[in-house]
C-alpha cells in the first residue's frame, strides 16, 4: 500500500517546520501522537509562530478540520459495529486514512481489523516521520525553504485519487467555482470555510433537485 | 511563548480536542441516519469537492489574473510547475510518495536556486 508511506515525508516536513519556528522536539512528537492531523498540525505550527491565543487556535482548528465532519458522515455505516475499535478509528480519521478506507470498498468494507491496522500504521508512519523531521531540523546546515509545498502536493494527490474513484466531474466543477468565488470575494482567513460551506449548499440544492426528478438522478 | 512547557501542553490539548470534536460529532449526532440518502449523497460528493478546494487554498498565493494582468506572484511559477509535476506523476505512476517527494523537492530546488 504505497499511499501509506506518504505520511513519512509529510511527518518529516512537519518536524522540520516545527523545529524551524522553535517548537521543542517533544512538543512536535506529542502533537503527532494526540492531535494527529496533517493540515491541522501545520496550521498549529504557523499559529504558534504568530503567538496566537488559545481561543483563536480552537476556532481555526475547528474550521480547518470541519471537512472531517463529512468524512465521518460517509463512514457512519462502515464503522458501525466496530465495538472497542471505534474510538481509535474515529480519532485516527485523517485525510489520508479516509482516502484509503474509502478506496477499499466491496468485500473489505466492514473489515474492522483491517481498518484499525491501516489507521494505526498510518499514525506510526506519521510519528516516525515527525521524529525524523525534528532530527533533520536540529541540524542547522539544511535549508528548508519551500518545505511547506509538501501540503499542496498531498492535496493534489488526494484530489486525483478522489477523481479516479468517483469518475464524475460534478463535485470538481462545484469545488472550482466555489473556491474561485471565495478567493475573489472573501478575506483570506475566511476563504476555506466559505468555499466549503458554499459547496455544501450547492450539493444540498442539487440533492433536492434530484429527489424531485428521480428519473434523472444519474444525469449529473 | 513557545518556550513555556505548560502553555505548549495547553495549546496542544486545545488542538487535539478541536480536531477530535470534528471527527466524533457525526458519529454522535447522526448515528441513526447512516443510510439516509442525503447523508450518502454528501458522503459521496463532498469529500472530493473539499479536496479540490484545499488544493485551491494551498495554491492561493498564485493569482494569475489579479490586477487584470498575468501575475505569477513571488514563487508562482515554481508553484505552478511543481503542482504540474505532482499531478502528472500521480496520473502516470499512481504512487503518492513519489509524487509528493518529487514535487516538493523540485519546488524547494526551484525557489532556493533561482530566486
């Protein structure tokens, strides 16, 4: 499963970035253990560097991670009956884990042992990557300018994987339109949530239209 | 501020709680509606839409048409080229690690060597 290893360089990038802004190594490792969110931890590092307050951090994290709400929604059925494994499966539901879990539809759809193995391995790579990153980051000789592109690259890869699975243009057209509109109309700090909210609204409206014309439900 | 261990631990706790909240809420609030067609509809189409929005968000510094002219921004050209490398590699090899590492290394090389 090659996608799993994606968290190793990404975790390393996080560790390097954390050391760059002066976060101690143990704090970077703790973040990867108890927060465990790719984009969320990069954001947290940026906020720490800017001396943000706790309230600001809470709101920003909630907004950035609000997309997880919909990951959970689409996995309600898959995780039902997971028993004692369920809390960890929910805790470990990152972008990449979600992407892996939803790409294993069919026979393994309700294989909770396999799901928890996958989730735990993903976090193991993430923590090991962070450890490697703080070690690299403590060596002053390495110029880390541009390392933040790792996040952009991750999102591009995840988008392409989603497109390959879905084989529909509709959600991507909606996303492009709302993202560009939000970029043009909203201040930078509200762009992400604004675009996600607008895309959700359009999908809701489209759902209502589909319900009224069930014979055309597949035309989108 | 980042030197105070107690503040750091509090900061990490807030991030951890806020992150877990977004993950656990659907399971608490909607556990009985898992098969509702609206939930299935959103579960199917929203994540791909959010992914593309995140790409746009991550690349928002590149604004080709701001001020009505071609404007690549500080590292715009490098960002565009690196994004193309990631996309093409992923479409060709289907190897996420390869795409991410190659794209990031080329971006870092471009902005460190040519700027």
